[in-house]
């Protein structure tokens, strides 16, 4: 049809010129389009590769029981749960409302918690704590105007302790938390191998509340300590048997 249009409108000598010109332009346009699509696709793939994927993680606590504040429980046979500590941790990680979980080997149950309870030493238990990818997330505390916020500066000995404010992980000590709504908040500071330190902190608008936590002398007996005690008992029993 395109050639018939050329025969009607133009003489034969000009038909060849226009047809070749239009064919070349169409070819080049299609070629450029394909090249552009290739470039766009390559850039999209490259962006997916080099862009870091930020996600929450779970910290495992062997021999620790975090009792209370449960909002859900899982047992073998529940969908998506196979009765292992790893599955318990994964289920908590996949639920944004879950900030902690405790696995009970006795019945292979998993207890999910919104607010992080205090830790107690219990050999048979395994607990997990959510470590958020960002220091804070919106929606955890009622929004407040800039004139009605303050701050909390948390330090600890030793440093590197986990800081939770109102059940939400905020970061590691030393830590300066800003834009905290004025009022009383629940502060929980944890460090592996030591007893949890929990207290109520009152924030005054326009000020920074300093909080220092000393874990010294409050080390929770871990698995190594239990083995050491058992070893000493064995030595004593062997000594008495030889007498």
C-alpha cells in the first residue's frame, strides 16, 4: 500500500528516493528504540544489584527465657511452623508486630511477643530479639510536636548494649535518642551474658535525659559457667570416691 501511494503522488525516480529514506529512518528508529530498551533494562538490573537490601535480623539468646507479653503462640502442625528454633525465629521476623520470641524445647512451642520482656536465665529456653534495620520506625510512639519532645542519652559499661525504648529496638550504646515524646517511657538495656537492666525514664520537653547503665558484677551464669560448676562437682566427687 505504501508503494501504491508513492506511485500516485510521485514519479518513479522520486519514489525510490522517498522509499529508501523512509525505510532507513524507520530502521534507525527501531534500532535506537531497541538500544534504548537494552540500556534501560541494563540500568534497572544494575540498580537491583548494587542497591543494598536492608532487612531486620534476629539475635539468638541461648539459655534465656523472656516470659510474658505474648500475642501469639505456635505449635508443631501450625502452618509455616515446623517446631524448631530456626522456624520460631523466622516466624517472628516475618511478623512486623513481633519484637521478641521464646522457643520452648519441651513442647517445641514458639511464643511471639510485641513488647520485649525482661530476660531470666533458664537453660532449656531459647529466645530471639529483633534487631531493626533502621534505628527507629514511625508509628511506634504517638507523634508529638517538636515543642513537646526531648531526648535520652544512654551509656553503658561495657558498651555495645542493646537499647529498647517502649519495646522497640533503638540501637547500641552509647546512644543519643532524639525527638522522644515528653512523658514516661520504658527503657530496657540488654547485653549478652549480663542481667537485663530495665527502668522507667521520664522525658521533659526540650531536655536530654542522661541514663548510665553499669552491668558490672551482674553477669548471668551462661553455659560456660554451668560447665565450670559441673566440672568442679565432678572433681570433688572423684576426690571423695578415692578417699
